[in-house]
C-alpha cells in the first residue's frame, strides 16, 4: 500500500505539531519522543512492516520534490494534503519556518510492495504554507525550501542545542560566510573539512575524494555566501585538476549534497555498494537523458539517495542472484518480446538527481514514482558499505525512521 508520513517540528523546541489531537482543532505541540506524526497513511502505532497497518481513510497526499547536489539549480519541493480541517487552514501561516521531514514508499500489503524501500524522501524548512477551500476540497499546501540551498552556522536540520537557535535549516536567510583556504601541496579534504566544520558545526561530514586533488599553484582563498557557491567552485576546480585542459568524461568532479544532518562529499573515486533495482521496481523502461546519463523511473522509494550507486536488472534472458527480475513475455516469439520482458539498459550508475512525484489516491502506476537521473560509471571497484565519517557534529539529531 502507498505510504507517506509528514513530520512538522519546531526547530526551537523540537516539538512535533499534531493536527486535531484529541478533537482539538488546529495544531497541538507534542514532545518529539512520542510516536505521533503530523500526517501519515498508517494507523497509530503501526509501521510500514505491519500487516494491515495502512489507514484506508487516510488523507490524500500529493508531492513533487526534487533533490540534487548542492551546485545544481533545482526548484523548491511542494506537498499538498487534502481533507484537512478549518483549524489547520487557519493556522497554516504558523508553519512558516518550521522544520519538515517527508517520508514515502510502499507499506506491506500488495504483492510487489517492498517496505524496505520506504524512507525519508526529503527534509528541510517550510518556506511557505497556505490553506485553501475550494468547493468541498479543503487542502494544505507546503513549499519546502530547496535542499540545495545553504544553512548558516547556527542552524541545524535537527533539534537545536538551545531555544535560541535560528529556525532556517536549509534556507539562505543569512550568508554562511564560508572561507576556504587552499594552500599549495594540500589535499582537498584538509581545508574543506576545516571550512565546513567551522561554518556548519552541527552537521556530520562524510565522504571521500581522489588523493590526486592536491593544489599545486599559489595559495588560494575563496569567500562564499552559500554552500552551493562553494560546491560549484570545487566542482570546477576538481575537474580542471584531474582532467587538465582536456575534460575527463569518466570523472564527475567533486559533488556535495545534504542528507538530513549529513554533508556528503564524493567525486566517484570511492563508491558505496550499488543498490539493485529489480525489473518489477521499474515504471516503464530506462531512457537516455543526456550523453552518458540515463533516466530511470521506479515505484516511489526513499531508500535511494543522491550520490548513491544503483544497478539496473540483468539483460533479458539472464538472471543473477542479485537481479531477481521477473521476466514477462506477453507475446512469445514476437520481435518485441524481449523489450517488454526485461530492462533494455544494464549496468551501474551514480544517482545525481532525484524527483519524487506522488498522488496517493490516484490509481495510475505513474502517480507514485521516483525518477532518477544517473551518470554511467560502470561497476565500481572495491565499493564500501558506507562512506567514512570525516567530521562529527557537536550535536547530532537522528530523524525519525518509519
């Protein structure tokens, strides 16, 4: 069954906002230690693994959430909840500036539903919330600030350390004042970790880049107002160092992304273990987007993140232990049979952009999907199960895991 969950929390207190609690109109603040959610498709106390845990009377949920690397330009995400009360509509403006975490995927129920693929789709700050009442439809729309924007030094995507923390986890409400000093002979990670840990002390920094990214010119100092500005600079510099004057088609450059409270830094030289996409996960066939880039559409899932690696199913007629695709052959002997019964693309890819699009009550299969824009990389050598942690925060907050 289609699963969604929206948790709206106050960044100053960590309390969660629950609508219509015990019949009280509007939002009630509750300690975050409870299992309550702001909005969910599950019955109270159930998880995505609970048989029959889906609430068939849950509100209709719609989402359009793009997630990408920091240097890329992306529009803000949006979710809409239908069937809300007048108290929620009246208090919609009070949600501006609050933190929000959005979860989605499939809960246990339908034969091909895989609850292990459910997870956090995105998290960030509510840029704007507004309610509307048209005919018999009462709806609440929430605009989520693009996750590619920059937090400032005293902001966090999780519960802050004090009540004075400024609520704006990924909104560029104030300059981040990033000072990056790269000295001759230094590998990239040394000055980069110093810069990020100073500006964003509440974030974990993890990842790995090529040891060949060493500055050879005169000492260079850069001043950046936002994380995307720094990310764009590092991507360009890393491409010129590795590729020189001739672009290296096999090298993506340094890429930075935000994942909850984690700043991830990679350049493709150290890969995580690829996640297998099964043929039954696909919605339609993968297709070329740009040179060396493939667009893949799957059932909505929260277990794949930006900068993860994914592997497409084996070619028609072949099946390995990892690729347990079910091959359907509706027209045996037809020249189109193999095209309809297996993925026409194979191989391993680096996920650069995700877009989660869903309408929980729309019966179409294409109404609950995740689209992945991926770079062809080939099978990574010596992949690691998890990227190494480079710097731990002075305070961490773990998002609720459904």
